[in-house]
C-alpha cells in the first residue's frame, strides 16, 4: 500500500531544497519522523521461527501524533479511559468554524490562535447552555481541533461532543431536550463576539478584515450517535485522526500524487491529483506546533470537576469504576511484555511459531 512516507522519500529532497530553510521545526520533526517510522532507523525487535530459524524484523513506530501509521492502539486506550467518564445520557455533536477572513491570521499565530478557537467555542457553548431556557447548568465539553478539509485545504475548526444535560448550581442534573441543546444562531453570534474580544486582547497587533465580524459564523449542531459504546467509537475517530490516511492514497505518477476523497454529504468517492510538492505542503501545514493540545476538556469534563463528575455518575446510577484515574504504581523493574508478533505462525515455512530473539539497535540512515 502506498504511504505518505513513500511520497516523502521520492520527493522529499526536492521539497527540502526549495522550502527547507523556511520549514517550521514542528514540520521538519514530523517529516523526519514519518520517514523513519517502522524502519531500521528507529530500531526494533527480531523474532525467529522455532522451526526454520528464519528471522522476522519488527521495527519501532515513530509515535509522532501526525504519522498516518501510528496511534491505532492509542485510540483504543483513549476510548477505554473515556469510558470511565461517560454519562448515560444522549450526546450532541457541534462544530465551530472560523471564517475565511481569519484563517491566514490564525495560521501565522497558531499557538495563540488555536487556543482561542477552542476556548471561546467551549465558553460560548457553556454560557448559553447555562441559561435556564436551554439547559440551566454546567455542561461538559470535549473539544477536538481539526485544521483540514478532505482535500487538505487549511480550514481550522473544532468538533465538540457534549452530554445532553448539565449540573445546576445546587448540584442537580438538568437534562436537555432530547434533540435540542441550544439555539445555533445565538451560539454563532456569541462565539463570534467572544472570539473577537479574545483576539483583540491576545493579538492586539493583528489586523482582521471587517467582513469577518459582520458575516454569520458557521456553527453546526445535531444529536450524536446514541448509546455509550457507539459514542465512544465516534469520539475516538476524531481524537487521533490525521490529515490523510495511507488508505486514501492511490498513486504517484509523473510527479503527481493522486488520492481519493468524499464531498460532505456524498457517498461517492472522487479523485484529486496534486503536484508532489503541493501535496507535501498541504500535509505539513496541518502539523501542529509542539505543545499545542488538539484535545481539550471543559466544564463538567475538565480536570477540576472530576469529583463533581463522579457524583453525577452516581446520581444517574451509572456503573462507573470507583476511581476515574487511579493508575497502579509501577514496579521499578517490570518483566518484558510479550511482543504482538510472538506466537504467530512463521510467514516463511508456515509450520513454526515466532519467538522473540532480542532487540534491534537504531541504525543511522541517510537523509532523503
């Protein structure tokens, strides 16, 4: 299967020659990590067949959060951790989008801009939900930052998952209406005003076209998939999603990269071909600066409200574990965990099973 790393290997040298001096450190780090992922450069393990003795090599993953080959297991671990925080109520999915006039300013000030986007979206939602006309209590907000469209165009927006209800000031659970959380038009205006005020405070020297503050901002809201388990799977898709997966890549031909995509609301797949350098540029523009968190928790789901969340779970008769976060202390020396490939049939002879033989040290590699 074609991979993003293959595109980097074939055309990375040309891209670095043209743009390497201007690349952000986070972009260069992601570029290098994706190239090294699951190669001898990162080391790994060797397993041998207990019958034919032939070795099988398993190289380490880069663990970069933007790598298309990593984090499948992280999604499962995240889902398991969030299972302890679920409430037995309906959920709502909301999306907050910045207008086109603001996108270049946010691109130039990503550390501050992404934080403002996520924070003001959550605060606007919590403020409106606290109104007794709607929910009348503090809701929980899980916010996940995305910066791309399905064709890799820069388009910063935030996906939020919100339980259908909140906690009143006197500690009572206030359920929301089943298919209605807050009025979207009012939420859009509140989000726009709060973002404008926050941006004026945090980025006073940035000039934004007046049209950005006069047009209606796009806020989308609808009930999410019902049921605790389905909600978790739904969430997990957003948390560790990268700009494009390897499965969407189709071909590299004459310096052009072809990949498939779907238009919103359409089931049919379409194909787009880009110059290799343009594809690399579009991919790397979605690499977040180091230290910028793409997943944040507000309101009832914030770290400061763990105790309150636990009390709400109990009040709603939710059979949650006794502790939300109670990791067991690790011993100073733990036995080696079995490698995932141990015990599998040998791919060479088909008769024996693979057994772990030892680690592989990282090997230096030439630059692309």
